[in-house]
């Protein structure tokens, strides 16, 4: 509903480009799922209706991967930002896709661990 879905042009344009040189290609709608079950339901609906799905993290990519060149629905995963499990013994952490590097490092502060820039799967945010 309302706060979790937008078709406003400004929101669509914000989600239709990253830091790459590619021109903006906005999706038809932006959704903000907040749980794995919601992502599953939305993905199943898009699949059944043959609607493209575009994942969106922080928009800092350099490849144009968030450009919705065929329209579709943008899944903004920023509200899925929980840190589920931290194991200091084996240096592992389980996070939801909206957790940024800065948020993770804030959580790790005081443990002696940190998540550096340039590690596979990081965001510059």
C-alpha cells in the first residue's frame, strides 16, 4: 500500500539510474518490501505477469544495473536493513540486503572487526 509503493515520476527517476554514464530508464513502479515473504510474493506476481524486476540497493553502481530499460518494478531493498547474526569466532555476519557498509561497521564497532571498502558485495554508503 501507500508508503510501500510509488509511481511518482520523481521517485521512479531516482530509481532509474546509478552512478554510471547511462541515461535514466525509470521503472513503472517502485516498491519497498520489508520482509523476505514480501519479496517472494512480489517476485511471484511479477513472474506470473511477465513484468521485469529490478533490484535497487543504494544506487551507487557503475554498470547501469538499476536502469529499467524494459520498464517493470523496482524492488528498493533499503528497508530490509536488519543485522541478523554476528559470529565473532568465525568472522561471519548475516545481514539483510539493505544493510550498508557504514551501518555494518557501526554495528561492529568495539568488536575489533570491520568491513572494508572494496570487499565483494559492498556498497559505498
